[in-house]
C-alpha cells in the first residue's frame, strides 16, 4: 500500500545540540529494498538525559529523524531549495520587526499602518509582490512579518497564506527578489496514547493533536475495525508518528501537522490490532501486522468516514416509512448530505442510476462473486459511468436522502453469488505479506518500534464526542 499522503523531503536546517539529542535518540531511515529504520545509540547530553523520562529500555532513547528512503541521512546542511544566505534576512539589532495576522474585515495595509508602517512602505510591498500575489486575495488568518532597516527601507517581507506556503520579498542589492516558498517540513518523533471515553477523534484532540491523526489512525485499521460501529468506552490506542515542523525566520520551529504513522495499536471490543509501516521497495510502503502479514484486505469495513450506524443488518426490521416488518440486509450509515462515499474494494461499476426505493444507487462488482451496493445517494461522483473500473476507497458518490429514506444516510450492502451477507462479519484474505527475503529486516525494525510504541502511560479522554 502506497503512502502518498506525506511525500515530504525532511532535512534538518540547523542543529540544536542538547535538545535534539535528547528528543528520543536517533532512529534513522536507510535506503534500499526493505527500508524501515536503523537504530543509533548516541548518548544524550547529561543535562538532557536528566530531564527526560522517555528513554528506551537500554538507557538510550530512540528517535525517528528521517523517513524518506530516497533521502540521505540527516545533516546540518540546508536543503537545496533553501534561500541563499545572502537573501535571508537575519534580524540584526537595528532592524525593526513588524508582524501580525490578518483579521476579519481588515486588509494588509490597515494591519501594517495600525502598527506604524508608512503608506510608502505598504505601496512598495504591494507593487513588488503583485506579479506573484495580489493582496486583494488576502484572507483572515494570513500572517505577515516585515523587517525594516533604520532608514525605514524594507529588508525582508514574508506573507504566509498556509502553514506551509508563503510569499517572500527580500532586498538584494538595489532591488528586490520576490518568490513563492514551500516550507521544508522537518519530522520529529512523537508518541500519543490514550483510553477512549467517547470517540477516537476526541481522545486524540483532547490531547492537543490534530484530528487528522485520528483519521489517519482509523485508515491504518480500516480493514479490521469499523470505527463507527465497534468503538467502545475503555478501548485503548497507541500511536508512534512524525510531527512535522517548519523553521521560522527567527530560528525557532513551529509545529505544522502530524506526518506519517510509523506504528499503531488499537485494543478493544473489536480485538487487538497492531501495525507497522514498512517499505518493501524504495518509495512504496504499507502497513503490516507483527507477523509480517498485510493489514490490507479485499474489503474495507465501511464505505465512508464520520458517520454513525442508524440501522444494522437484521432479518426483521420495521421499516420507518412502509411501516412493515421485513429484513434489512445492509448497514445504514447516517451522515450529513454530501459526505463522500467510497467503494470498499476495487471492482467494476455495474449500475449507476435511480432504483426505486434505493434512490440513487451504485453497484460495484468485485472478484470472488461479490457485489457491493451504495444507495440513497444525493449524487454520483463526477464522470462515474457504468463499466468504469474503480479502486478501493475511490469516491463513487455522496450521502443523500433519495428513495425511501427518512434522513440523509447511505445503505451499504454486500452480496455474494446473489445472496446478501452481513458486511460487519465479512472477512476476506489479507494482501501480500512481507517477502521472506526481507523478513529479518522487518523483524529488527518492528522490535525497535514496538519498544517505543509500548513506552509511556495511557491518557483517558473525558469529554463527549463532537
């Protein structure tokens, strides 16, 4: 399974001696077939070691400093796309720094003038940056940082539109260099664990992490756990992952978002599930169980994210509209209109259209005699036609309320050889395991990550789910 979510090029821009060494040690990725991790046991600085409590069992702590197999080991050299030293404004004592955030109902000109910046300076910034960015497109939340010399001349100006994208204007000789920049994100190792009180999402966000980490975690176990149906209070989880930082103009680091999950475990009513990231070949990675089998299966457990079960598979259900009791051979997932619905497995679209009480319906034929059904859709994916090949987790439509439906939901069904089966009980074969010739590499790396995954205490989330 490829992991295209985080095709980042992490490189260290500057070295921070004691704190960097004590962050969890050094666990570096190496290239080639069977890429995973290699362990370094560099001693932390004494003062750092005395202040840390997350060292590994050997007395050395473990860190994940770089994860892309095509990259060299981390070095102190700046990346090739970093600005040339002469173009970087290193704030000197005589530079005036003005920074802030665009608020609702204001403009960059107002934000700068409100801090005493002259209209002439605002005009220079707008004129020089217009070929790349028109400040009429300024939005609330955009950030700026202006450096001026003692004559009031602009030395450096950065306008950040997203956590990773910015526009930069730098004084070079008698003129200005203007460019668009994408931040080089640097990975730092992190571990998060907890006990669920209401939902996985809230258990993660209650600890200050982005909700994306909860979604990525659910994706790792999407073949084994239906996180809308199977999660119960008291279930526990552990995540070892990258936290991605960008380097600020003042030399500090700012956290941007979570990166790749390296190891994960979920334990609850749905069973105990553990997975590790491993690359069977350079640049192509996937998640595997401790025994080397793939977590991927032919079918995902659910056709969408962020939904609740409104009706389960049963042989006798009173229909809310027809007022008669009859079998319900599917699982209803209630979600807002427009929520994406994806195919639970790769296959061929054999029906796309209106189908009586099913409303807007898509049927996908899979191997081994299986057919999946997705009904009551508000609309179909753009360009979707009968006969199209679709991949696993490819969006085929959107939640709606068409046909016999009392509220927005998708009715998800699976049939095999013409007979409906309960999707919640369906178990299909796993994907390809780690090849025999790579298993020793996998096993060594797995043991290192397993030790880190199991370190630390669990945190109990207490608030109600969103």
